[in-house]
C-alpha cells in the first residue's frame, strides 16, 4: 500500500517531462518493488520505464556458471566496457567478488550463498559507492544472458519471457550444468530487476543452419529422433563476431566469402563458414568434440570410452570427468591446462610438453585442412582466443609446411601480440588474421537490437579495438 502511494506522484508528474523524473528515482525504486505483478499501475510504470530506457545504451551482459557469475556492463553506443567482474565460488561461504573498472581491480571476500546474492552484490557495486558507474537500475537498458544450449529450438537470440525460460529448462537435458546455471542467473536478475527486459543469446544458434549431412552422426537415426543426438556446435557467438570482423578487415561482403574461424582458448573449436553460413564446426553434441583443448580430449575413438569403463570400472560420470577435466593439454603434459606453463616446459625440453604441443597443433592443422577441403579453399583463416591470439609458437607449428598450399605465415608479424592484425606474408594467397574475440559485445548488441526491435545498430565491423 505504502509503495503504491509513493509511486503515484511520480507517475502523474513524470509522464510528459523526462527531466522531472530524475528526482523521484529512489522513491520509484522502492515503489516498483512493491507493486503487484500485472497490476495496472505497474504496467504504466513499466511503460514509462521502457520509454526512458530508450535513452539508455548500457547493456549488462551476464554469463552464469554453476558456481560463478561473470558480468560486463557495456555501452553499446561506443562498445565501452564500463565495468566488468566475476563472482567465484558462488554457493559457498568463501566466495570471491572481483570487480574491474579500466585497469583497476577490486577483490572482495564475502559469502555468496546463491546467484541472487551474487547478482545483488554486482548491482550494488555498479550503482553505489565511490566506484559506481551508473546512477541506478534505470541506467541499465537490458540484460543479455549467455546461454550455452539452445537446442534446435532457438535459431537466434530471444527476448526472455516465461516460455523462453521453460524452453531453456527443457533443453537442460542436453547441457545440464550450463543451462541450469544460466537459469539461476536469469532468475536472479528477474528477482532484482523485474522491469528490465532480458535477452537470451545462445552459443548454439549460429550453427542452426548447418546442413543435415554435417550435423547428423552416423548412428541409428532413431537416437536423433528420440534424444536429439546431433551436432549442435558451440562458441557460436565468438565465431559470428570473428566472421563479421574478418569480412570488415578484408573489405569484403561476408556473404561473398569463405572463412575458417579458429577459437583456440581453454575450449577450442574451428568453423568453416561458406558465404556467411557455417557448414561445419568441430564441437558437436557437446563441447567435448573436436580439437584437443585445455582439459578436454576432443575427438577420440569412441571405443576407448567403453574399453576404459570395462577395464577400470568407471561410471559414466567418472568417464565424463576424465574426458572433460583430466585430458587435453593437462592429460598429455601432466603439467597444466595452461599453454603458457606447457610452453615453458617444452622450451626446457620436457618430452610430454613437447608431445602436447605437437598433438595440439597437428589437430588444429587437420581440422583447418578439413574445412579447406569442404569449401575448396578459403578467403582467410582467422585465429582467436587465448592461444590463437597470443601463442606465436603454436601458430608457427600450425602453419608449418603450408607454402605449397599458398598459406604462408610471416615470422616477424607472428611475434606480435594483443591486437587485430594480418600475420601472413604478403606472398600468402590466403591471409591469416588474428582477431581478439568479443562475445560480450555480440551479446550486448543482440540484446539491444531485440529489446529495441532494431536490426544491428552498430555492426561488429565497426569495432575490433581490443
Ligand atoms: P576461455 O576459453 O576460458 O575464454 P581464453 O580464451 O582466455 O580461455 O584462453 C585461455 C588459454 O589461453 C590459457 O589457458 C592459455 O593456455 C592460453 N594463453 C593465454 N595467453 C597465452 C600466451 N601468451 N601464450 C600461450 N598461451 C596463452
């Protein structure tokens, strides 16, 4: 009741004059939270809210994991990151909140029992105290959530409502940890910012145009029908960004060229993009398929799985842990999943670290080769993410010996790090381009466009500043 009364004057006074609104902001904050969902007054407040948000270009990008919550507040008008951070060990008494503004990082130890508590802390630090970057929740136009699995249902990003939430929940069977965590993030935002529109951006949707011969596995067809077992592909938001940027760097229309985009981070995937449309990608039914990664095996003979379960008595869960968390660079080197540590050891002559480098680079080479064969060539090869952007040694090994194919790395350009650049020789028929990926920008852009029902106000080709 009190809440409704507090809200009344603001509704009446504000409507025609934007400027008169501002002094009432804090009252409004209290007022709105007290208004019953669906009430007439709440609808008016919401309508005003949206009209005001039309002026606001800050998008909060949220990436919720099972025990983490990453966020970035992005101003979509100039792709400026106003603040970003990470809540770690959510669900424990020993949580950490790391918050960064420009070059400064603040670290707080505090209990964050769940994602709502984490989100509350994030909104608080964004809007209050000496390091506030916004005045209040009205300075956040919308929230974009990264969702790992959109199955066959989500072919593009979607405005979040009850139906979308229940669909993401249904799809959790395909990515139990990821989709449930994302839902925790969505629910936290819904509880704390009930009037702020939200958008779901899926890792899989970019690959929904894969041809059927590419996404089907050669196992009995009934498992596709019964369980949806097929290739979905992941890292789609990153591959999409890399395509747009590469086309801009080449000065070509994305729909007129062929690209091979390599996202080589902790998780790794390569995609063949033919005239703007992905035709194959290395990750599959899950993000375990394809390349050798930090801790993931990538593709192996599937019979190894049943052999190990037979001989070691592993449960499916234990087998999952081995393939997802104990394999890849870590499993082979026995040193680390971080390529920097593996590099130190390989430079010092450690045979398993050397082997890890050889296996990793050979697999990347092999999959790039597959993409070349599928598209009968390519107009550029793009490298991105932690390894692709930074590791000159790995890049050297990947492209070694490709002169006969007209793909020639420039050794000097290859040594540079940290910005967009062409690292192939001027004689190379195929440019090799390093592009720092920017998934958060893509999520923010999709979110803005969907909320404002606009097509691409600021294309990724406009940026590439990282
Ligand atoms: P994520 O997939 O988690 O986003 P990143 O894209 O941040 O991962 O990539 C992380 C990986 O990048 C690290 O584990 C490390 O192996 C690699 N990496 C980052 N910098 C370097 C470097 N200078 N040299 C070699 N590897 C690097």
